[in-house]
C-alpha cells in the first residue's frame, strides 16, 4: 500500500498544497473567516487544523446568535468547543459563553454563604426581590435595610429574632440580607436547625467539630426554624446554649427564625423527655434577648 504522502506526490500534489487548498476553501465561509481572523496566528499554523476549525466555526456562529442559556443546544450547557491561543499555540477546549461567564460571576458570592438544609428559593434570595406589598412586613424589611447600612459602616449591631406565621417569608428576608453581604465577601451561615442537630449527632466520629466550629465562629449566622426540633438535653444544653453564649460574648450577629414567639420558645425548650427545666430554658432565652431585636411578622403564606 502506498503511503498517502507518496501518492500525493505521484499525482503532482504535495501534502502542503492540499491542506492549503482546503484551508483557502474554508476561508470562503464567513463564519470560519471571522473565527480564524480573531486568532491572529499565521495561516501556516492554522491550516493544519482546518477540519476542527470548521467545526468550531459552526459553534462560534451558534454562540454569536444565542439569546441565553435556556436556548443552548450544546451537550454542556453554556460551554462551546472553541479554539484559543496560548503562548502562540493553538489549543481547543470547552469555553464558557458570555451568558455562562455572567452566571458564574453572579454566583461567585454563594461561596461565602454556608447553607445546611435550606430551601432552594432561599439560596437565590435577593434584596431586590423581597415582597413588599404587605404592610405587615414593613417593620422587618425596615430592620433589614437598617442593619445592612450599619453593618457596611462597620457598626456591629444585634441580630434579629424573627417570629411569625408559617410561609410568611422569614427565612427569605434574612437570606436576602446574607446574600447581599456575600457579594461584599462577608461570610455567613444559614442552618435549618432541626436537620443540623441530627447531622451533628451523626457526625461524632467524623467532622463534628468542623461543622460546629463553623457555625460558632462565622461572622453572620441564621438559626432557621428554632423551636421545630425535638428537644433533648444534649441538643439544648451541650449544643445550643454554648453556641448562643459564645456568640453573645464575641458580639457576633446572630439571627433566628421561628413560628414561636420567645415565650412559646421558652416553654418548648423547657421540656425534654418528660423532664421540665425552666431554669435552663430561661437562661437560653435571656441570651437570645441580648443577641437580638425581636420582630413578629404575621403575613400571608407566600408559599401557597
């Protein structure tokens, strides 16, 4: 069998002539021409990759006319197989489009918010999207905006104990505050307390200390749905009480959401396994009072 190079020479056509011909033919395509011109490499380097560049030029055309990620036709949404020049070398890779770059940039703040068991809608909570048409929410919204302004000025203030009706958007309000500050590289944690306690108990032999120390020391903490957990002396006396005590001493802003007001929470915390201990419950409530301002928000169910 003849070598292809030999055969091409026998026919009076060199390999170099053939790839040059193919490249020049491809250059008649407007999309191909636009793409390779942007690469700013000599044609002698580019023509060896004509077939791959033709594939990429199709991708380039699709991306140039795309209206958003929802319309992306590629296997990896938001990423197109395209050429790029690195140290005068031509390389091919999956490169994020302008819409994906914007999404990545917009989502970078999320690395500053540790979450555990939080509903998906709260992960994207935004100050701009807070529902403000209900006058019963005004006090809480005003408090959030005041805290935000003070915190940005370096004035550390109390956190908030936000109680109220089910589905009224308590967690969303505070999540929106945390997300806003996350854009400014302020770290925070939002933990659904009943699930967090269960997970801590199951992690004694692994990462218990790491998880507990994170919520203990994080600059901003939301303990979500306090009062929904089953009370045990361990959860109350060994976990919750030392946590609020430490954050009170260190002046770390701490937030709580609950369907219970503080009086009802005290009753809840007092009873564990048929034992009643109002003294321990009262001590915890006193610390919450020192840590927070208290607002009750009775509003319509925004989940329904």
